[in-house]
C-alpha cells in the first residue's frame, strides 16, 4: 500500500513538473531559436542608429519596467482586441497600471496616429492565461504569428493592425520603442518572457492595415 501511495505521489509530482515547465521548455528550445534565425523576426541587443526617438526623455539605459512611470501630460483611454486569444476590448490607459488595465506608454502615439503606439502588459505561465485578467493577459503573446490581427478602438473608430514581426530583447533595449518610420502608424506590444521571465522582453509589432468608423 505504501508503495502505491509513493508511486502515486511521485507520478503526480512529475506530471505537475512537466505541466509547469512545458511551455517554458518549448519557448527556449523551439520557438525562440526560430525567432532568432528568421530574417523577418529577429533577436538583437543593438539599436538601429537611424531611427528617431519619439520622446527625448527616454534614456538609452532606462529599463522597460521604469518607462511607463514617466508622467504623462494627457491620460488617454482606448481598447484592445486580439481575437486569436479571445481578448475583447481590454482597457488600455496611459500610465503604469498593469494590474487593472494594460499600460499605454506616455508620449507614444495613439491609435491611428503616425509613429509607434507602445502597450505593455503582464504575463505569467500561459497555462493560467485569462483574457479578462490583466495579470495574465499577455501570457500568450509569444504565440502570435505574422498576419494575425490586433484591433484598437478609440473615439468610435477601430484601427486594425497586422502583425509583421516578433522580437526578443533585453530589459534595457529601449530602441524598440522608436518608430521604424515616423510617417506610418505602428503598434508595439511588449511583455516579459514566457512565464513572466524578467530577463527578456517579448515584442510584437504590427502596422496599421485598416481603419473604420463605428458610427
């Protein structure tokens, strides 16, 4: 009887361990290497030197975690939808509240505007993802693919952004906040590594492909 109990406990422990570490293992050994090797999706610690910074107050050595703490002159509220994950009209607010909303980086662009819209969100183990919980809302961000749609809604207008690339960068690689082209509208979503790993940032970038008036 004791052997059966011991085996059951051991088996349960192994199952729990595999369940917990499986997405992290897949990320580091299968998904991330593909991102690194792709010509369109890349890993780089270096900042392109020819890209303008949208806000001169962003220093090169600032960490991603501290960037949303920059005081914003105007607080904006809009909404984000990612149909692939069942995220519908998640609230986005300018500032550094990651608990009850997604955080729009102060002084980055707004939906439909030229430049780069930067939105940050929390992530934890993807097994605990919930489309309605802002603690876990970006936990599956790494599963987005080129061509997937992200919709922003602001002032009775919807803006559809098409995913074009994914990047993995360090916490201090703030060059990713710059707009690749100041005349086009870009969306950049950022979160910690898979499982909330704080030593890296997963970046998903999209370009504006369509806009529509809701009225």
